């Protein structure tokens, strides 16, 4: 189930919730009720998905092909399939499964009690 990520750096290079690197994105309760949570962070749409272990992951929301909304895609085996032309991405890493696609930008996540926070900037790789 959900770990409390708030009190440590999980290797993504960001600090804790109070570091100024994060915005409140929603709640875990909401996320469990829906397929994804979606909102704009500094003008870019970001989606949070749950993997098969119920761990949340945040990725840019637009497909690298023609910008379709990946939050409307099908998720199976931790892979989201774009609803428009079926390019695929690993929801835990943003890595493209479709070989000619660039990877999606991934954002860091922190959890404090039921609140879910997403990094303002993507994780540098
Ligand atoms: S817009 Fe996603 S595969 Fe074409």
C-alpha cells in the first residue's frame, strides 16, 4: 500500500513536501476512486497513475506522438496505452515502450497522510 514518502529523499533529488519543490495535487483517497488524477503544474498537464501495487507515479499527461490525453488511455500491466494511436509508456518510469517514441517526463511524488504532492519540475535523468 502507500508508503509515507515525506520524511526522506527517495533518490529523485528533491527534498520533502516543505522544500518548495512540490504542489499539492490531490488525495490518495481520490486517486484510489479514479483511474488517474490530472492537473496543470506551471502550464503543463501532469497525471498521477497507480501501478499494480497501488503506488502512485506522476508523468506528463500528453502523448509524445500528437499530444493525446494519456489519462484517457487504457492501463494494463503498468503500461498506459494512448487512446489515439496506441503508443505505450511505462507508468512507473515514463519510459516509452513504443520504440520510436521519446520518454515521458516523470515528476517526483511525496505523500503526507492522505495528501499527494507532485514536484513542480520533472525529475532529471
Ligand atoms: S497521439 Fe498518442 S499515439 Fe498518437
